[in-house]
C-alpha cells in the first residue's frame, strides 16, 4: 500500500444532501429509471453519513488527479487501489461498501458496530452528536 494516496471526499451529509443524492437516476416516486445515474441506495434517514458515522474517499493518482476508476493501480503493485484502500479500512474495523453485494460502493466506509438507524436518530435528536465513547 506504500505509494497509494486517497483523501476523504465526503463525510457528514444533511438529510437534504442525502435526498439530492438519492433522487439521482430516479423518478419523482423514487423508482430507478436511469440505473447508471444512481449514486446511493440509502433514502434520507437511512444513510450513516447523516449520523456522522460514514465517509467516502477518492483515490489520488500519481499525477495528483482524483479518480474513482475501479481498475486503477496507481502504485503499480498489481493490486487495484480500491481493493488496497478497502482492506486497509477493514483492518481498522470499518465496514467497506466495496464488499456489498447489491450495490457495491467502493468509496464508502462506515463504523456502526450494530447501531440501528432508529437508535442513531434518537441519539442525534435536537442537534446532538453520537457520543465519541459510544464505540469505545
């Protein structure tokens, strides 16, 4: 993984930001009409980004250009960079969206440790944040 570079592209999202991403590729009723335009499968309230427990990364190519190319091997070690980034995240206890079956989300990482959306919503009600020691 030496020589591999990435950066956080997005972390917290408001419900309005999540809605703007969720509607991409869908009609007004939420039905997928343009599958290649779909960005997320998570409706507002059902994204860990809204609770500060998820982030997306982007690869940075050797020339400094950001890339979402799933075939990229910028460090020329014979292993796709997304695979290396995903495994590194998993090693520190994060769930990696690159392992998901129905909607593979290579840039996505989250730390929920069994927390449910319902409990998270209660914890952040009124503008509070999920306590840092919740996951200790």
